[in-house]
């Protein structure tokens, strides 16, 4: 039994699909306590009782469509025209665009691939250092995870059974805080330019860029306004977003031909399927762990050494940073959230606040050496060694850590908007 | 033997076609149905009572068949920290091991799923729209069955690769 688990763990780090690993553990565990194996599927079928799940495939589809269309280019042009005149303008533009784009596509590396390729040459041309530019793009690749309608936020809501509208609200100020800190740093590090290097955008330019992106600008309003105006629940907001993006990109901008649509649909359902099976498999293991009271026993052990909530949060941060640098965000959430939640509740931590802490950590974990995913994606995309990227990302990492500390120890930052709405 | 192989690959391609059409259909239907619900509620303050539960099952079907296609495309989420440290020539063997293991676990899941659906057929009632509940849950054995088969095919494929690659050392 113990040997079997070691074997499974070994296969896991050799690259076995994660859902197979989790399912193997579930089957083995239930077999050991002589419970009929169909319980594994019974647990999975409980996913059909989760209304929030509908948001995942629909937002994934909308995000994939946006990534495949001309949206990144239009968004970039618009923000460059509006913000490019500032000191460090292009860097600020990169941050904003990446944040918005990641919020809509989830942090599946799409941002680095779709936007990085446009941003990196532009940054270099504008006189930014290579190291700065690489670090900026790598760390922005997951910026925006805290903004609605980010998929990891929704997934946390599904697993933790927390209200997703509150999570969306809770992420806004912490997300803005991150963007502001990184923006300030970029302004300081930006190149001193001669005025003729890039001509100031004229009013006419602004108007034409605005008009070009006119159909995409209402998107955040549809999502947020729809949910907080009380018009739709999250699942419906996702459906409206998907339909809207479909009409805009296929029929109005015609960036995507109808014949390409089936491929994109399959592609987004493959992405969703990958997440769903991990979630499904973990339903069974979670049930087993809760049944065996593993979280409560863990809590008792931890509490023997740590009585303060703040020390616990510090340890949690360290733990999550390590997890975040090893696992991608979806599997990290699925595996860790169910175990941590009972413990965190016992320490009296608000679950919405906990969600923001989780996501901030996992976001930073994406760019944390040695194995943060963004580092590898950027290394692959820009053909630089991973070590170069380690060094390039370090200052950005430091800034993100500062926001992490603020977010962790000042719950009010996350909860103020939630409380305001009552 | 050759015609058997040809028939087999034809069948596989047929399955892929059906899967992909099913995914497109489910996704479009989910978007439409959810939007129609909003429309009905806004303008007529009504809606279909069966729409919401049906949508939730459609999500399950879309996700599990998406996972079946993900198996074919090698797009499953995995941790994979140390496999790139291995020398290249071990890679096919590693893939054989991983895919065989996945086949075994997949068979376990398929077995559990068949048992679950059989129990539902005996004891489960009728679900929404008068569809028996085993029918709604049929996706589990179907999808896990396809996934298992695909892992097995991948294992065989890599086994062939492992034997056909040129040998660089004699200690096997």
C-alpha cells in the first residue's frame, strides 16, 4: 500500500497525466478500506450539481477566441495611443494589456505567446533593456489573475464553494495594487527618451484606435455590469460573453473565419476537459481525505506548534509559493484548496480572503525559479536560457512579494469592496 | 492483418470525427440554451425548468469528451519535473511505462464507471426530461473507455518506437 503510493508519486513526477495519478490514489485508497470502487464515479458525478461549472467552458471558449483574433493587436494599439506618452509608457501599456488579457484568457501561457511576441520587440526598439523587457513580460504573463472573469478565481469558487461574485470583487483592489507597483517600477526604469523618438499620438490617432477597438471595449462592462447589476448569475454572464465575442470576432471583425470555428471550439473544450478530469478525480480523493479526517488531523499537528493565525499565513505563503512553482494553477488549486480550507477556517481566516491569497501566491509561483511555468514559456518563446530569465524576473518578483505581504496581512484590502456591497 | 489495421484506423478516425462534432454541438448548444434562458426571463419572466440541470450535464459531457480528445493530443495536465533530465533514448521506454500505467488506471475508472451506471439502471430513477439517470451518466464509461483505449494505443506506439530506434549501447 505505502509502496504503491511511492510508485505512483514517482510516476507523477515523471509526467503521468495528473488526473490519472489522482484517480490511481483514489482507487487504491478506497480499495484498501474495502469500499466499492464505483464510489469514485459517484463522487465525480456530483460535479453535475455545481452550477458554477458552466462558466469554465464558456469563458475558456471566449478567451480562446479572443487570443486567436486580432484583439491583442487592437488592444495594444489603443493603450499605446492612450498611455504611450507617459514616462515608461510602453512598459505601462504592456502591464495593462497583459493584465486585461490574462483576466479573460486565464493564465494558460496564452498571454506570453500572443502578446509577448508583439511587446518584446516593441520594448527593445523603444530603448528598454533586454533584461528589463524579458522580466516585464514574464511576470506580466500571469498578471491579471485577480481580475474578473479570471478562470482560476472561478475554479477556486467551485472548489471552496465560495460566492464567485464576492471573489471577483475581492480581487480588484489587490490586482490594482500589483499593477500600480509594477507600473511605478517601470516608470523609474524606463529609458529617457528624446521627444522625437516617438511622436505624441494625435487626437485623431486616439479616435481611430478607439473606434477600431470599439466592439471589444464593452466586454468588461458586460461581465461586471451584468453580474453586479443583478442581471445575470456568473454562468449566464459567461454565456453572454461567449456569444458576444463569437459575434464580434467572427461576424463583425471577421478575424476568424467560420471554417476555423470548429477547430477553436474543439481546442477550447480540450483545454476545459483537461481541467475537468483533474477536478473530477480530485472529488474522489478529497472525499476520502475528509472521510479519514486528514485536514483535521493536520490542523491538530500544526496547532501544536503554531497558535497564531499570522504565523500560519506566513507558512501557508511559503508552502503555496513552492506549490505554485511546481504545478500549474488549475491542478494546484484542485489539489491544495480542499485540504487547506478546513484548516484555514479553524484559524478563522475568511474564505474569500483566502482565495485571493491563494491566487496571489500561485501567480507569483508562475515566475518563481526553479520551475515556474512562465519562465519556461518565455525561455521557449524568446529563445533565451532559463537562467537569463531567472535573473531578469528577480526585481519583479521582489515587488510582487511585497504585494503578497500586504494582501496576506491586510485582509481589508481584499474585503473592503465585498463589505461595501454588504 | 493489413486490412485489419486499416479498418482499425478507420474506426479510430470515425470516433474522432464523432467526438469533435459532439464537442462543437455541445458548446454551441450550451451558449444558445443559456442565452435563450436569459432572453425568456428578461422579456417573458419565464424559462424552461429543465434547462439548468440539462446545462450542467452538458458541461460534464463536454468536459469528459474534451478530456478524451486531450488524451489523443497529449494535452493532459501533468507535473513533469524530471523527465527532461533523462537521456533522449530512454524517452520511448518512459512513455511506454507511463501510458501502460495510465491504461491500467483508466481500466479501473472504466470498470468503476460501468458498475456505477449499472447500479443507476437498477436503482436510479428518471432524471430531467424523463431521461433515465443512467443515460445522463453514460458519459463516464464512454469517455473513460475511449481514454483507456487511447492510452493503450499510445503505449503500443511508443513500444514500437522503442524497439525501432537505433541502439547506442548494448546493455539492454
